[in-house]
């Protein structure tokens, strides 16, 4: 397979400082942007972690922007991270790309082939779904346990220590990701329409949503949703739902309780399929919580409610709120895999 | 307000046959096309109705195609209907435009102003939401009772004899039209994903949907829905859901029962707000049923279930399955309004 872009993108290395030690590149490619970090391969586990450089580019989900543009974005963000860290391509000993849109082994293999054309055979390469980087950001690179992401969308993704994996949800709004920021906000808007046309109970969501959006009547919500159907725009209404629930509104509270049930059910499905909790459910495993839906609010803490719901069945689950971003998680995943290999405990993705 | 298009579109009338009697134009502008019929103003109520001509054009919903294109389409479909009926613009005594996207008095007034620029002041003009034409297609033009439309989308729309009106649903999938063809099919696809990832029970919908779509695994549904997010494409899966329910599948049956509840709740909301059933709910009123979701299937008849559900609360509701299309309903609405006026029973829209 030929390299997608010309060699010029990587020529910067020729004018950089001489080899100062091996590095690892970690890339997190999400729905709206792509972040690359460069960390030293021989780093000790300090706090804060010694991130040598961090670069940001646009979306690299091949489903959204096409394969050519996705590759170009990924090459650029990596070459810029090396330039900024004053390292060469020959300093790289491992790369982990964790990108949204990697859903099948075929997506994974295509990206591995293309990476292999950039980096020589001794460089360890890892390609994963972006949810895997989020898990690794909580476990410091170890692929074990379950991550729950709930932002604009939602997904639960888990790994056993011996490399089996499972996921639940993450299929988008058409296919029912009701626990996501989009899902919660869409249900709240629906409740406003239902209260207005007589199908549902009165709710303070009506006034709160109209105030927030600067609209005069629930009629106008139809035009507002048609105007721009991006999921993020709907998901941005989440704080209005949380505030309405905190003020005691029953309709808003019911929506949030339902979303807790949905999110917990995603986690439980993954945990059950991977048997992470053991026979009695008490076996310990990390439950990494990521995304604005799961961040603590004033009183209504969706993340805490989800944890309570999961630990009823799986008391061994211990929640982790990551202190580092997913791109660092991706780098740590590669770091951890190399360290395990050196320890003789080999988990080779390629 | 100036006419949108040039006079050339209407010049055909100059070369047509001389005046042969007054006519009425009825226009139904839906999500995918626009139909215009031309009927004689002085017609007796024969069966079949004497439709002089029928023409079809593209979408005329201003929200979808913009105002300029919507007007051009509406002018064209009307001028062609007159040409085909060998009538002139001066033969027109009434026009009823029933167009999707007319949701506010402001939409209505803008179109009335523009129509008035085409037709002289003695011509009676009516502008309504397309649901109103569907009601009129069942009541032979009388605006009384409730219509339930359930095709790709769904809406309930009702009128009292003295001109009060109300609607429920019709806000699109983001705002929760779950009883629609889109809503039913999206829930079925969601059930397939849930069964696959362990969040929901097994269902024959999985095999039936994958067979129908030519896909190998539920994984591939994510890509399939991203490919083309048009609502009609999802709604076209309705027969798969109905067949699955007819074969005894519990999940599919639950989805259809829920949709019956949703559709009946839209009707009941309208009937209650307009008090169509009177104090004891037994007052008779027409319940016009339109759209492929409500058409009788082999055993699972969604339309019949909805009627049963409505008549439990409102035994006076008498269901009507229209024999004529909505464009004829629009023409009959105008015909009926003129006839009422001549009878001294005036209901003037403009």
C-alpha cells in the first residue's frame, strides 16, 4: 500500500535536533477534532505525566470526512507533534491511533497497513476505536474494565485482561442511544411539544427551553430543529434539562432517571458479556466515566446515579474519572503494551 | 407584493377554449410531491367525482425547497391543471392550497398575499396545512372532525363546526413522532441493536431486517443508517415490522402496540381540546384515517387498533377511509365553503 501523502510532510525531521530518546505517539480522533500527544517511551509514571507536545487538527472519522482527508489529518497531526517535541520519525517506537469510525476489523487493518507504510517494522502500531483511548485514559493504559462515554453520543466499551472485548450502544440517535446528551435533550424537547398539544403533562421545561433558545412558542421548536439537525446542537440543551430537574420538575426528573437506566444498561451489558464481575459480581474492575453527561452537576449527578445502579449488580466495579485526556490514554495504551512485552507478558495487537 | 414568476406561465389561457363554466383548483403539497386537481364549481356530488384534470409537480414545502421554488412549483402545477382542463384563469372561482410547512398564520398570510396577486378579488382563496386537505378528503370538504395521518411522519388535525382548530404531533422524529412509519421502523432497528449488544431480548426482527436489507450483521446497521438519513428510507421498513409481529414476535408486537397508543393519544388530544365528543364523549364526529401505517394489513391492523382505542373514550367517533386523494379534498374544501356561503352559512377564511 502506498503512502497517502507525499514525503514532504515528514521532511521536517531532517532539520530537527538529533535523536534524544524514543517517543510514543497517542492519537484521539473524535467527532469534532483530532488530538495527538507525544510522550517519552522510557518515562517513569510521574504526575503530571511528561507530555512532550500536543497538537490538534480537524475530524478524522473516515465515515464523516472520507478516507483521504482522514489520513491526511492523522499524518499532519502526528508530524506536527513530532516537530513540536523536536523529535524525528526515527525516534518513534510506538503509535496508537484511537479513532471514531473504527468499528470493524477491516477498518483497523486498513489503517494498520497505511501506518506501516509510514513507520518501519520495529515500530509497534495499535489502531482502536476512540472509546478504547478513553478507557486507557482512566486505567493508565491498561486494557481492562469498562468505559462509559456519554457526551453528545454514548457508548460502553470493555476489555478483559486476556484481550476479549465488547461494546454496547454507540449506534447513533436513529438506533436509540437515549442516554446520550442528544437523547436526553431530544426527549426534553419532545416533552415540551407534548405538553403544548395536550399529549403530555405540563412541565417547566417549556419555559426554560423557550427562554434558553429565545423562542416565543413551542410551535417554533419545529422550525428550530429543522434549521440545523446536528446532534451536538441538540445535546447542548442538556444543562436546561438538568436545571429543570433540579428545580423539582417531574417530567425532567423522569427523563434523567430514564437516561441513568439506559446508561447503566449499556455498562451492564458489556460487563455481563465479558464476565468482568466474576461469578458473584464482586470481582473488581475499573469503570471509567467520560463525557459531559457524567460530570457532576449541582445536585443532579447523572454519573453518580449510573455508578450506584451498576454497583448494585456489580459491587466490584470501581469508578474512575480520568485525570488525563483520551489522547494521553492512547499513548499510555501503547506504552503499557510495550512494557508488558518487555516483562514477557505479551499482548500484541500487531 | 409582486408575483413571483413572469406572466408567461399564465399566457396559455389566451389560446384556450372560451369560458365553459367556473372551476375550482385544489392543491395538495406534501413532503415529496405536489398534486393539483381542477373540478367544476357547479358540480353535483356524483361518484366518481368529475375531476377535469390532475397535474403533479415536485415538493412545495417552503421549509424544504425554499420559498421561491415552492411558489414556482405551485404556480406551475396550477397553470398546467388549467391548461389540461382547457380552462382559463378567469374561469377560476376558488383555490385551496393545502401545503406541508404551513404551520403559522404568518405562513398562511404570505401565501394568501401571493395568491391574491395571481387571482382577482372575487376568487375565494384558502391556504391550509396539507393535513387539512386529508381531513376534507374524508368529509367531502366539510371542515369538521379529526384526521389522523400516519405515513413516513404522523399528525392529528381537527376542526369544530364553528372553525376552531387543533393539532397534535407532526413535529418530526427529533420531537418524538413515535407512531409514524419512521418511528416504528427506528424502534425496530433499535431493538435489533439492543438484542445484538445484550441490552434487549432476542427478536426475529434481527433476521428479518438483515434479510430485507441484505446485511450480514447488526454491526452493519450503523453504517447503513449513516449512509442516508432520509426518514422515508427508514419508514420503508414498516412491512418488516408488521410481518415480524404477525409471526408472533413479542418485541415487534410491543413496538406496534406502543405505536397504536401514540397515534390514539394524538387523536384524543385533538378531540379533547376541541370537545368534539361533547360532554359524554358520545357526540358523533368523523375520524378520517390516512396513510400507509393505517392501511389494513394481513392480520395486524394498526388503523383498526387505533380506532378501537379512540372509540373506548369517544364512542361517537366514526372512522372514514377516504375514497379520494387529498388534492380532491382541498378542492372540495373550497367547493364546500362556497356552497355554505351561498346557503347563507358563511365560513370565510379570506
